[in-house]
């Protein structure tokens, strides 16, 4: 073999080795495996262990973490940076930001030498806020206070000697250069305001999305960004993320990604919380005119009248069982981002024509309101509860059904997560 051909073969081998980056997969049981990340879907992580000839499909519910072993680059001690939070909770740490038309163009902080930053498609409608001076703890505290008292308009926030001064209105878009925003004031006047004048930041009053795609994992990159992903596509060398809010982020190389967190940390099951329960009064007439001398109460981690919650043949160790004409109110204190559950009527209930109505409210506003039928399959629900203080679950008898006994709604794996 000639020297030139040998060099080509070695270069090809090196390229293939760099394509398949080493990673560690850690399960919730604590088992760690070294290998290569091959794929991610809502059900399973494709992972090829070192020395294995096949790709294993590890169920997502068993995976805690895929560590690509690329450390996050910490900002320099004197570095100044801003932060952008998306409506799904994703947080971007930025050196600069531009608003071009209806899109936001991030300017990334420095990453490792030789690692290209991601390409992002970030619609303005996906952005919740832009905070200036995110490196300053005092600025963070002031910003948190501002968000807690915001109204229903966009805010152009200026930092003054007395603190943050918000100007309410509507941001209708950015300039072609991305350095100005068109701002419709409450008095009807439109001003083209330089972004540099938003020394406190910007707040966007986005219309809420109640039903949202479920989060598959959180993606941490080496630039200090955290993405809540609904889809992760693993390419031969890179990785593409579609966030829960719909933004897309593409990394030319997996070297730009630090880890994928599947643990869904800070999960709280509703059965581990105390609810303020409202039941119909004992004198309420039954569906056939009879009096109810008893009262059903909602149950935790079991069904009413049964030891287990079983929906379409699947058993749920965690969940709540709610009788008709009942309301449960949970205090979330604005600490959670997502509500998930599987709603259905218990297996074995007869007759099989039972129908109930499930309504879920966030701070008094209905974010889910649908019938749940014994004839239909259980419903997987994912709802946006970001910044919600009170979550209310209401179960009502549907007009189509007078059935009361055994016709409770069961919410399997009902949980909120941060």
C-alpha cells in the first residue's frame, strides 16, 4: 500500500471514529453503559454499547441520562450575558440578540475551540422574555418581581436608577437589521425602538397553548443553553432538536451537545399532594330521584371500589380516582411547567356506556374540557401549567349518562413537572 493510500485510509477511519462519539447511557436503576447514541423517539433510546453488534432500544421511561461527555463551557468570570426564555421553559444564554421581522436571531456565547454553534429557527411567537444582565443576581431578582406583576401586554423594559420601568404595548416585529422593534403603544402610536434601549429586557404576552406535545427530554448544550425537546433527531454526526414550543435547533456535531436528561426531574404526582376537595352535598338527588345517604371521596393510588387503577389493561401504581360531581383544587404556586395524565373509566365497569366530563382549569381558565367515555380508549393528556398557581380538576356527569356507581374518572400517572 502506498504512503498516500495509507494516509487516506487512516483519515477515513479517523473520520468514522469522530462521527460515532462516545457516550454513557445511565438508567434510572443506576446502570451505566458506554457506547454510541443512535436514535431517540418518544418510546425508546437507540444505543449501541461498545463491542455490541446490534443497537439496543432502551425504553425512555427507564433512561435517566445520556451523557455525551462534552462539558458546558462556563462564562468567563467577568462575562456579561443576557437570557431568553421560550414559552416552553427552554432557556438560552446569549451574548447578543436580534429581532428580525417575526424571528429572533441569537448570538451565542463562546463554546469549545473548534465546535460550531447551533443553527436555530426561533419564531418571535415562541419567546416569553428577554432579560438583560442575566449574570447579575440583583438583576435576576428584579426581573422575577417584574414578571410576577406583569399585565396582559408586551413590555419594553428600561432600567433606571430607581429600578425597572416597563412600557406596555405590543411588539409587532423587528427591523431587517434586527436592531430595532416596532412597538405599538397603548395610545395607538407605533415607535421604532432600538433594542439597545431595552436595558431591562422585553416581555412578550404570548397567547397560551393549553394542549402541548409531551416533553421527551431536556437537552443541555456546551454553550449553556437548555432546551425542552419534543423531538430529538440523531444524524450521522450531528443532532437536531424540536422544542415543545416548536423552535428547531440543529447542531452540526454532537460535540455541541453536553447531555440529554430523560429523568424529567422535579416530578410531583397528584396523589402525593393534598387537594381541596368539593363534593356534592349529601341531600343531592340521585339520577333516578333517590337520596344518597353516603358520599364518595376521591382516592389516591387506587380506584374507588377497587384496589388498582386499570385502564385498557394497563395498571397504574400512581394516580387519582375522582367520583362524579367532584372538584379537586391543587396549589401549584407557579412552580411547575407541565401536567400529564392518562384519563379513563376503570376497566370492568358495567354497563359500558358510561360518559363523564373532565374539565381541568388553570387559575380559573379551562385548559381541557372533554367527555371521557367507557367505550373510547383512555386519553393521554399533556397540558401547559407554566406559572399556574391553582390547578383544578372537575368531574361531572355527562347529560348522556345517568350512571353514577363505578363511573368515576381515573387519572393514571397524574403528575406535574418542572
